């Protein structure tokens, strides 16, 4: 559901799993991925995503629509999210 939302804004997204959370986050940092979203049981229940930015660190829980709009705006302004 979230992947389709982000793709509708023209954003590149991918989903990973099968490894420990720490390893997934560390791999994303090594690959210099700008934003990492964590979706666990709590996020599913509250319909939010936990957001971690490569530049700003942990940004907390946010709604998918809010994130998509902010990311799209950052792309338009060519700023770092």
C-alpha cells in the first residue's frame, strides 16, 4: 500500500526484509540510502511509518501521505530530507 503511494508520487522505493533490523539499517547507511522506513506491528496498527534519515537521524513516526508529500517537495526543491 505504501509502496504504491510513494511510486504514485514518482519516488523510487524498495522493500527489504529477512534480516535483523539492525543489519538492514546498517546496510542502508553503507549504501547511502537517504531515507529508511521501518514498518512493524505498532506501525501497522497506527498506520504510520518510523522514519530514519541519513542526514538527520531518527525522525519518529509519520503518516505515509505526509512523508510522500514532504519527499516530493524535497525533490522539487532539490534539498536534503
